[in-house]
C-alpha cells in the first residue's frame, strides 16, 4: 500500500495537455449569460448578488483547467467555500455552477499525482463543509459525493486509457524500428559478402590480370562505403527518437508477389512506372513494406472491396506509392491504428511522408512519398 501511494504521489503530468481552444472560449461565453439569467429569474436564490458574482467570476478557471489544474481547483473551490462562509453557512451557488465539475475531471486527467491528491482533498473538504453547514439530507449528501467521485474516476480512466494507447503506439514504433534494423543487418551482410567475393576474385587474378584486381578493389571500395552507410543507419534506428536514413530489404521487383486474383478477397493489381531505376535499396524496401501493409489492411478492413490498385511513380527527386481499394465508404477513425502508425514511422525514418484516409468517393487510399536517395530530413 505504501508503494502504491508513493507511486501515485510521484506520478508526473501526462504529456501534451492542450491549451485553450476555441471551444473553451465558447463555453465561457455561454456560461456567463446563463449565470446572469439564472441570477435574475430564479426566485429562491440565497445571496443573489454573491451567487451571481461567484458563478460569473469563476468561469475563467475553465480556460486554465488543463494547463494549471490544481491552482484552478484551489481558486474555484476555495472561493466557493469562502462564499458559503460570507453567506452565513448557506451555499450561494447557482445551478449553472455545475461547470465546476469540469475542474476535478481535468485535475485527474491532466494533473500530476501530487496535484490530484491535494486537489481531491480540497474538493472533499469543500463538500464536507457544505454538508456540515447546510446539511441537505443523507440522499442528497450521498449523491453529491458520488457525483464528485464519479467525475474524478472518469478523468483518471481517460488518463490511463491515453497512457495505455501511448504505450501501444510506442511498441508499434519500436517493432517497426526492430524490423528496420533486421533489414539493415541483412543488407550489410550482403555488402560484406560481395566484398569478400570480389576480394577472392582479385587475389585469384592479381598475378595474371592486374587490371582485374584494380577493378575488384574499386568494387570493394564502393561496397564498403555502402556498408558503412548502412551500419550508421542501423545505429540510428536502434536509438530511440533518432531518424535513420536506410531501410533495406525487398525491392520493387517483389511487388509482383502481392498481385492476386483469387475468388476470395479483392484482387490486387500492381503498376510500376518505368522511371524508377536507380533507387536506394532502402527506398525500394520501404515501398514494398508500405504496399504490403496497405494490401493487408485492405483485405482485413475494406468491406465489399473487389480491387486493390498499387501504383508506383517517380520523378527526379522522389518516388510516390498509391494504394487504393474500392471498398465501401468509410469514416476516418479518431486516431490511426498501429499498422498505419508503423507505416508512418517507416516513411518518416526515411525523410518521407505517409498519409492514409478515405477516398473522396469510395474506398481507402494510402499515399507515401519518399526521397529517391532515402536520406532523412
């Protein structure tokens, strides 16, 4: 138990807390006139002026509820408790002040563990003081505490759900990097083998054909330079948060293996332009991997799809992959899946981009654009 409390106390804030957005300004802009209207038309309102001042004056706390959750809780619930003291023990609160429930939610969603513990103590102390000074009965008391605890539980649930998804996305990226590292290892081994063969040939012909030995040395030099570049890229891949510039493996010639026209599942057609010669092995491998994953996703998720079209075109500086299917129209998900996340990671490691989304009329499209040389930006 002590270890659990200590871990909660020292838990840091979740990253990426959004700052004020237009919805926050709209919310505050709506709540202020609603509070003024309630203060005017509600006949049974105690301490009318104080109630309206509190309701209107505390609405700006919603603007900083994500970036400064604990100070906003202290201000809002401290002012509310002070207002109750000034009103002689009666809570001078409008029904509009239900918006204060957004503060404990934001506290548990975006605050640190220490802030959450301190803020919850302040919120419960305010609730307890309201019960002591203005006891509403057991049913209302239980309901009030249940609402507060439910809001905090929802905030904590969304917090840990986001954390779990972040871990899963990191795992997907890590697996993609491991695959890149394996591909790089295979290509480096290929270069080393080529150097060994050329060296043997040069040694065998050095006495009778010195020019052949010189040619072999030139090839070994070129292969060694490529191997060194691949090894440097592999080191970058294995370092988290550092881009790599190579990802070798299969090539464009292997795209034909993705073609199919069987009775089960959509048919796959591959179209490769003529101007794709001279690409970096890393780019060829990435194009194949991205096309392979796109076809796999289409077969799994494209409803009623009959065709998947793969197109590869290139210009002087970049190469583009388009994978389209003719499945039913789909709505884009709120966040990309792990397969798409891995595709985006692979493209970014090469200094390119990968975008996946619904076609304007039908089906789904994946578009990846990579530099021909496979050099990360």
